[in-house]
C-alpha cells in the first residue's frame, strides 16, 4: 500500500521556544504569529494494488501470457475506487522453426502481440466528493448566507 501525505501552510512565527516544535505547535511561540490569508491545505491519498501473472511456453516456440492487475485508489469516486485490468499476449519464436535453421544471419526472431487495459488516477484528492457552495438568502430585511451541496460527477479513472 502506498500513501502520500502533503500539507502546505505559510504561517510565520517568531521566538519559537524549541525548533523541534516546527509548525506543529506555533501557539507556543513567544513572539508574533502571522496567519497568512493564502490558502493552505492538507491532503492524503492512497493506492493499493495486486497483480497475478500466468505464463506458458510450448517447446520454446509458442508462448502465451495472461496478467490481471487490480488497483484501488482513494482519489476515485465511491463505488469506483477499485478497477481490474486484464492483459493477454501471445508469442511465436520463429527462429526455433525448422525453416529458419538454414538462415545463419538470424539467430533470434520472435513475433509477439498483446492486448491489455491500463488507466490513471489523475484526479485531485477529494475532487470526487460533494462540495459546499454559498448561496445568498433574503429573510425580509435580513440578508444571510446559506450553503448548498454541489454534486460532482463520479470519476472512475480513465481507462485506456
């Protein structure tokens, strides 16, 4: 399992008592603490995979290979977090055939063809979750701000 954690903030502080605190305890600073209006963030994403492969060769002339890989990504939409990718390939070692033995210039010649699926998880963390947006409301003479849920389209990854 692979996990990535990333945090980004810009909050300068002066006179921090111990440098081991770093930015985890800025409240202990004896001096000025500035909270920047720049947006910060904390992101966590994970990827888990498994793979299986079966290969068969007959007389070192004919080959077949089948592979199945399955990936689970926390970046993808609920219900679409896991996807399985099959692949198959066949090969023919032409240089092992009797008619190629009389061609000394070629000592290895293989023909191979395959088909498989792959995809990516190129979607930002939390982009597949619903989001809140503001919406103005008037209650008589009073102006107020409310929130509404903005639906997102489920993203299951791009399959190629």
